[in-house]
C-alpha cells in the first residue's frame, strides 16, 4: 500500500496506520477511520496511484521550475548584499601612518610632540565621515529569509499546479471541453478523437461514454442532412455500440429515442413515395436494433401495404403483375409479412384475371365457332350442351369468378367477331354472356347461360337467348332449362318462349315440358296469373296454367313468386 499524499510505500503493520511515517499526513483523510479502512481500501489506492502518476508526469516540469527559482534567488541575494565591506584593520592603517608622519615632522622642526591629554574632553569624538562599516553576517541572513520563503512557496505552488494539470480528472475535463468546442464547429472526427483520448484515461466513465454516443449521433445527423442517409445509418450503428455500454435505465431511454429518430427517416421517404429507400432503411434498422424485430416488421408491413394499394389502384394489370413478381412474391415468403395476404390475393386475382381474359376469349371463340346466327335456335340442343359443357362449374374461369365477384364483370373480345364474352356472378351463381355490347353494357342479341348445382338438384343447365338493352334482358327470349333432381336418373327440361322486360316475364308464355305437354301461362311483371287453387296436405297450391292436351296443369306454392330470366327472377 502507498501513501496517497507522498506516494511512498507504507510499512506493513498489524494495526492500520493513522499517519504516514514519511510525510506525516493523516491516513484517515484517505482511508477514513481505522474501523472503515478496509471498506475504502480500493478507492484510496486508486487515488494514491492517480496522484503518484500525476507527480511523476510533472517531475520534469517541476525540476526545471525549481532550477529557475534557484537562479532567481541567487540573483536577488546578490542585489541585497550591496558594496563589499572593508576589513577594520585596513581602516586603522592610514590613520596610524598619518600620525607617525606628523610626529616625524615635528621632530625635524624641533617642536615638541603634543601630549595625548592635549585634546579637550569637551570636544566630542566624531567618527570619520568616509568611514564604511562592515555588515555583520547575521544581518545578511535575516535579509534573505523572506526571499527563501517566497521561493519555497513558489516552488510548492508550481508543483501543485503541475500535479493538478496532470491529474486524469483534469485532463479528461479539458479533453471533453475541447470535444464540445469541435462539435460546435461541426468538426466531428476531431471531437471523437478527443473523447477517445479521454476514454483512455477513464475507460469506465459513463459521462465520457454518453458523450461519445451523442457525438456519433450528431455525426450521423450530419450525414443524413447532407443526403447520405445510408452513411448516416452506419454512423448511427456506431452510436448504438456506445449506448449499449451505459447503465440500463439510461441505455433504454437513449435506444428508444434513437429508434424513433431513425424510424422518422424511413417515414420521411414513405411520405415522399420513395418506398424502396424507406424499406432499405428499415432493413438496416433490423441490423442496428436486432432485439426489436416486431416493431420494425410492423412498420415494414405498413409501407408494403401502402405501396401495394397504390399499384393496385392503377388498374394496370401488367404493372401489377410485375410488382407482384418482383416485390410481393419474395415478401410473402416471410411469415412476419402475413398481414399483407389480402392485398397479395387481390394482386394475384388481377393478374390471374388478365390470364383468364385470354382463356375467356379462347372459350368464346370456341363456342362461337360451333354455331352461327341462323343456327341459334332451340332445335340445336347440341350447341347449348357444348356451351354448357365447355363452360361448366369446374371451368377455372368460373372458379375465379366465384372467388372474386367484386372484380366482375370480366369481359373479353372474341377474335374474328364483333361479339364479346363476359363473366358475371349473381346470387352466388356464375353466368356467361356471349353477344353484343355497347361499351361494357350488354346491348343487342346475346346468349346467357350457366351450369350450376342447387340444394334440390344435382345440376341445372340454363340457357337464354334474346335481346338485351341497358344491360338487362329486354325483348323476345327463348329459354331452355334442364334440371336433374337429386336421387333421380332422369332429367326434366322445359323450353320457354316469352317476352321479357328488364329480366321479368310479361305477356303470354309458351312453356313446353318435354314428354308432357305445352302450357300457356300469363305473366305481368314476372307474376303469373292465378286461375285456381286447391289444398294439398295442408298447403294451398295455385294453378297458373292448364295443358293443351294432357289435362295437366302447372302450379305454384306462392302466388307472389316473380318469374324471369335466371339471375333476374325465378326460373320456370
């Protein structure tokens, strides 16, 4: 163990020392009371080492300063001594010689020598005017004492100054102040160098670590403001490394703040419509904040959703197809992007519809090739069956239509003819129309058919041919309806000829039931005229027509039923 004051090693003792045997300073100042010595041992040793190291670093400067002070003291002492004193015996010699010379002169002149008592006692004895007294050595010592004391104090002050200047705490304070000045002048690299130097002096100082993190954040913002966003993200990543070294509470606070800051950069590009850049930033954020994938994935999904919606709204099937292939297909391989599934399905449907238009056009051409205008009559059953069988409930076009009714009608041109083919869904049933259009509205002669299953039928084949106006059946129609009831091996079919208004029967209809009879009911706005009624097992049945030959009649269990072209009214 070393003395924190003088730096000398303290002797080992069974009883903790109270004073340093070298400099005499109280060790309790550094270590606390003897009873607490062990608790502060580590802190005292650290402080002692710090002071000792600082003193060693200041040694050269202190030695030079001491030499300078010594020289100054010597020069000052010389000035205080004044002219050199003459020895006392030298003063007496000239006077004795002069007195002897006078005595000789008197003898030569025959005059008597004056007696020593000739000098009157009343005359005061004065010292010679030009006599110089020697300065006693004791007086010289007294005159130099203040100078020596001042020199000692100066040396102590200089030593203290140099020791203070070389303390790690003083150096780090200066380095951090210098770093702050560099930051104010946007000199980021110089500021970071200063902070790194301070960190080397105090590696675990949280204030320095936080200052390093803040400096890197400022440096990153400088990149972003200069347009180098990805360069800024690289520097932000460096800032996070320092933030991770802070205490838990401060670390979380700073990470939250920085996360929001970088998210704001991504959001800026999203608002600008630069979705590629926004997503690139979020991808980089996954590297910077690996423990926050859920929050980043949510932001990423939001951006993909907005971007996809904009592409879908263009209605450009080619653009949508390219976007789906290049952007959405890879994204949907990631489970965390499952929220995009509805938009992905919509894009896929539109792309598929484009393919289906080609299929539909080919289907229309195939159906059209089987007949011509003059062959479209109810006597050519093969044509209708071909249409229905070619279309069918298992046709991929029909399946797509059932899944995407909001994308209908799906209309395609038929090569080699002015007719077009269109797909529709009504009451959860898929219908196909082949015929004339005005724009996207059915207008002119057309065929309307379907192939479906019902709760009571194994299948139902339906075909209606006639005039259309305002996208609805309006005119004379020929209808064929074939139904195969469940648990029956025999089909029943009816051929109807009737006037239609807005899809509903009007006037007298001719209804031919195969192998039974012909019936002629009257309709008005789809409702059949009631010509009689009867009770059947507690249920009232209403007669609407009698057979021409067989005596059979057709009935309805609901007198308010509305009949018309299938899809617009109930089928007969």
